[in-house]
C-alpha cells in the first residue's frame, strides 16, 4: 500500500467527522503518533471530535454524560487522559476485615470516580431494588480542568466530615491492590499524574538526617533543598510507623467540607430532567470548591513556613520525632529525628498517596489471600456473564422463603452480596458463590467463604420444596444443579459443607436449598451503581480505618451511629 | 470548511461495483464478506480515501464503515517514523516544539509496562 503523491493531504482533506470515525478504530497511541508526525496532523488530531470518539470507546459512561462532563474540562483529550488513567480502578474492591464484609465499589461519579463502601445491612423497607442501600464514601478522585487527578480520602472525626487531599501516585493497568500510603512529593503542579518507577530506582542513596533539638534555630535558607526521591518507600516501614505516619498526615491535611458540598458525590438516579439538572448544578459547585481547596492546600492549621511549631509530638520509631511541620501546597514537610526509620530529606514535602499496584496474590475459590497489615483494598475480578457462564457476576440475596420485602410482622432480612464465578476442577465446571457482604449482626463464616458450590454438569435430583412464592405465583424450575452449601465445620476459619441444590427459577432468580436443614438462600442480580445512586449515605469512620479496616472483628463496626440525625439506630444495621 | 470533492468516474464505478454485489439476491453473507475483502484489499490508498468520501456523500453506510475500517487498519500500531515515511511528511517542528509535543502526548505511551511491586 504505497501512496504516491499526496502525503498527509489525504488525511487532511477528510471532513473531521470522517477523520474521527477512522481514528476511533485506532488506539490512543496510534492517534498520538499521527499527531506527532507533522503540524497539520497535530492540529487535526487535537480536535475534540477525535477524542470524544476515543472517550466513547472506553464505555465508562454514556455519551450524554461525556458531553455534560466536557463543560468542566479544557478538551475531550484532557478528559480522555483522566478516564484512561482511572479506568483500572473501577470495580469491586474488598478487604478481609471486618468479617461481615468490606466492599468498596469504585464507580464513575461526576467528573470523578468515587469509592463507595456498602456496609453490612438488612434489606431496606422498599425491598431489594429501592432499599435504599446504605453506603459511605471512602475516597474520590476528581478530574480537574486540565485532566489531571485530585485524590481525596473521606473520613469522619469528632462528628464532622472531612476530606483529606492527597495525590494519585500511579495506576497499573492490571492493578489488583489499592494502597494508601504517605510519600514524599516533589514540588510540581498539584495533582498531576505521574507514572513513576519503583522508588528504589529514583533513590541515589538513602539519606538519613539527624536532627537534635538545637536544630530548631535553623532558618529556611539554611536548609538543604531535598534531592528528588530520597528515603525509604512507605511500604518497607514497619506497621506501627506506617500507621503513625498516616495518622499524622491525615490530621494535618484534613479539610472541613461545608454542608452544601457534602450532600452529593454523584447525580442521583432520577427520572426527571429538572431534578437531574439541579443535582448537576450542585455537583459542579462542589467540584469547583474541592478543586480550589486542593490547590490552595487549605487546612485547619495556618501556614507556618519557616517557624517551628510543636505538633502533637508523636512517636515514630523509638524516639520523639515530630519537630516541625511546614505546609507547602497542601503537603507537609516532616522532619524526623534520631533513630527514626522513616528518612526524609529536609525540605521534602510529603502527603497522602493512592497507588494501584499489581501484586502476585494467591487466591482460594475466587477470594484473594490478603496481607493483614497493609492499608490496602484488594480487587475482585468480576466476570461478565457469557455462554457457559450465565450466572457470573454480582448477586444480592436473602435467607428464608418466600423471598420478598420485609414487613411489619416479618423481621428484617440480612442482605447478602454474593459473587458468582466459575472454576474448572478435575475436569468439572464448578459454579462458586462467594460471600462478600453479610448483613447479620454477628458473622458465622469468614468473609470470602463460598456459600455454595455446585457442579454445572450435574442436575439435581431434588424437587423444589415450595410450590409458590409470596405472591402465590407458581414456581417454575428451569434448571437445577447439585452441590454443597456451607455449614459449620472445624471452628470459624474452616467451614464445612452439607449437600444442597441450586434451582434456577423464573424471573432470573437463583435459589439454593440446603437439603437437610431446608435453609434457603434466594439470589437476584444487582446493579450496584444504580442501587448506590438511589441509596442513602451514612457516616464514615475515621479516615484510615475508613479506607482499610485492619482490625479483626466479627460484628458490624459500621453500626455505631445510633445518635446521629439520620436515625441510624434503625434495625437495618442489625446492631446489638 | 473543507469541501467534499466531487466523485470522479473511477471512484463512482467502484462504488457501483460494490452496490451491485451487495444487492444481489443470491449472494450469501459469506460471499459478500469475501468480495469486500478482495475489493478493499487491492485498493490504492488514494482510491480508498476517495471511496470513503464518496460513500459518505452518497450515504452508503456499509461501504463507508468498511472503507474507514480499512484505512484505520493500515494505520494501526505504526510508529511516528512510519507515518512520516508513508505519508511523505516532512516534520516541520523545531526541536523545542518537538520536545513540547512529545511531552504533551507522553501519557499515551505510559502504562505499556505494568509496575510490579
């Protein structure tokens, strides 16, 4: 295919509609290659139409949303850059603790992505579809005008909601671990995304500074300007040091959120245009406010550059460390003292950072084996249904028959989230139903247990125990599979199993029946994003616990808000 | 405003050939696909572009999308150097401009190698 005469004029002669249709099929890299080749191509490649097509191809949000979001960014190219960077963050992230379940769903917000924790709860008064489901914000990454990312951690301290600005350090395309860290940050534009190599490569040598109390007289000009990237990476510090660093930094960077900016993080799911426009207007205001706060680095503390101020002296390592704190663009310089394990060059600024990394993790029956001392969330691979794997994906369930919404005379039903996946084992295909959230008040089996496993090639010999459901509709069993359901085993950690069957009935419901006890678990498909958009926000925990709850517990740690104005003492929390 | 070029005889003839094949009663989908492949495979670049414009002007959806895809296929996974060579482009960027633009697009090449911990 050798062109003869025209050069780039062929491409340049095309109307921009056609050009963007052609480039739509290209990868963003190929589009950029075109743009790098000459001035004219650079000009047409920069066109909004080209990048709208690329944004649309990502299929993260509908085209109408892209068009709405465009109003808040300088170009579709900037928006594309943001979307492609945060894309790997979308999905379900979990942590082992508390054992009742810790599910953080990361979804598109408003020119942002929002991580929402669904807390252990009972099915709401309006039933499955309309709950409303109870959730709390964990973090947010907002797209600024140039397409760069501004990261905010969410949390609640002393009865007030705060946001904790930080930076999005890097996002691996195939990330499976989301880490909250404290990292030195170089003086550069706030929020600009950088794809940095591992810390160790940037460090020429580890620099340790010893500060004694007599150093308090050193003026700013006498301080040595920090070299780029010196110091030990956060992940190599001991657990106690990491915890303390996170606590120190969050306490310093936190920003008070005015009530007007605290209502919505994303537009509610509504049917009418008017309400939707109202939500959008509120969200634009909120975003501008947060981005301004991010840039200014406003905090509760006054800027005290150069002067020393003794901060709540906290122990880092074995000796008292924090001597002074200096605020620069929202990030704080931490001068560490004798014996400290965290070494930061004088003049470095540090801040909260979010890093999505790829780690080799083993898993057992679709549940990853997690570290218990990292401030991290772990990604659950969600497979979409396809031929042979019709039931893959996220389901919501309750125990008891008939299923249906709770009423006055019936006690509340604990809400279960079940992830169905398929596994080949010894030549058989198994359908595995992993429990990732449980709404009881005290957990019976570990988080991530398989509630049931069935063999897709073995139909069940059992009949469905009931003839009709709560509306007296006849039960039509489409298919059934034989397998086993979870049962008490050897202690909490090692559940056993007992025979049972999975029935596929009308309306796309799955019902698992334990043969002996006749316990019934009914499942239906969930659209988590829609549920959250109709949901009810509840107070968060303190910031670091809000991100990764590391303490082992078997009860509902999110239920302690009975005195709040949201009247959360309702039985939905199933607290005791 | 870029005016659409008028369709020349050669291009029109090809479009008609395409339409004839695709409106044949007894042509199976398989046969049509085979025809499309051969039809588009041998086309010179200049003709491809003309065909795209013509199909757009005449609003022939099928042909238009086929041709656009074919043009795109030819540009996939190609380096900047290849683009310049193939399109006989001289880069008129100054070296500073080049550095600036490379920085502007650097993000598109990031993430090619994933960071392992």
